[in-house]
């Protein structure tokens, strides 16, 4: 099987610094070649005046807000790119600042050809340290962008005090305690911290919270978006788990922004890794459990109006 091409989805609210970051990625001396897909709201879009790096292929989806029509556009462009495989190392998709990243992320699950040729490497969200607190009050998109993120860039840190920075970080962590968080000025950070991270994977949580594997580790906060995690200290019965997670995602999918899991299936030497965006689930058996590695099964949910007790009870009932 040929190697899948990694895709990074770059999101963030209007003015946070996405184009600055994209320019940095395209101009830094890293020896990689990118295909860039951009979607902007309104007539201007992103063009050669904004996105630098003449060698890169830049494709525009300039039809306004991200919705089903954009997913169709995205699939069409990705299909076209696959015919030119070998001319680039990775793909970057930049969404409009007013977008919920879900439809873009779902594209890599719902379209068979896209899923076979590409892998969603990470959702990277750029946030504005000075204005984020205001946006969290009046812009639900800003919350969704943070909740979906695998990597969060807290940009423009030079415009606020250390106390304000700490407060903003707390607000981000209340929504998403699992993403890797970087403080930046003008989006200056090593590109290796953003690309080829395989961050769309539960393993990355251990980067942030080494105690995550402890049973019952979870987060409570006042935001309507909550994150929670559950651990079974052993194997799961796939004949119980698969129907449960499918029924759950169909019933509560609109409220579940992201779900991820690494599971030990009974009598299976490999780890089952799954991830979900709303009602769309994707999973497969990946590497073997290593010698000395603790076989356990763990789940993460980030969403709105989630019943933690019911989720825990449902998952625990899947134990082998």
C-alpha cells in the first residue's frame, strides 16, 4: 500500500494570524513541497498577494462559508491532486475564519478515495491572545475551532500581559485540555511542531498530560463545551463496543465535536485506534501492543451537553 499523504487543516478565527502562519510554512527552509487549499469568505479570497511561495500549488475554494458545497469542492480538488502524486509532500487546507472545522475534517472519513490516499495529520488552530476572550463570548465558531484542535497556537502574545495570557490559556484549556499549546508572536515556532505530528491520534494526549492514563482522569468546567476521558484497565469486547459507539454517535453526534480512542480488543494483538467527528467514525487496527506496554482501553469525548455518567456506564459495559 502506498504511503498516505499527510493533510494539515489550518483554522482559527478572523485576524488570528492564519495567513501569517501559512506564509511562514511556505517560506521556511524545510525542503518540503506543499499543495495548499484555501477557502475564504467573501470575494477577495487569498491570492498571490497574500500567500507567498511561488513554487507551491495554491487552490482556491472561494464560494463563501464552509458547508456541504465546500466539502464537494474539497473532494474535487483532492481528487485532482492525487493524479499529481509525487509532486508534493503534504497538503495544507486553510479554512475561512468563520468556519467550523468539522465538515473539512469529516471529508477525510466520508469519501473513500480521499481516505485511501490521504490521512488527516492534525487540526491546527490559531488564536488571538488579545481578542480571544471576547470571541469566546460572541462567536461559537471560535469555541468549535479550539475544541477540534490537536495543536493550538496562542498568537500575538506580545500584545497582552502575563496575567492576561494565563487567563486566556485557562479559557482554552477549559474547552480543550488535550491539544498541544504553543505561545507565539507572529506565529514564530518550529514548523516541526506543526507538521507531520500524527496529532490526530490519542497518543498525543500524553504530550500534554502524562497522568491522562490514570483511571477517572477528567475535566469539569463552566463552558458548555466539555471534555472527558474514560479508561478500562484491560480489554474491550468489540462485539459490545462497536454497536455502542455507533449507536451513541448516531444519537448524540451533533453534540460530540470530537471523539478518539485507543482500545485493546479481546484476543487481538494490535491496538484499535478510532476517531470521530460528530456522527462520522473511522478506525482501524494499527501497531501491536509492545512488550511491557499496559493493555488498556481509553476514550476521549469533547462536546456539548454530554452526560458523563451515561458515557462512562456505557463504555464500562463494553469491558471484555
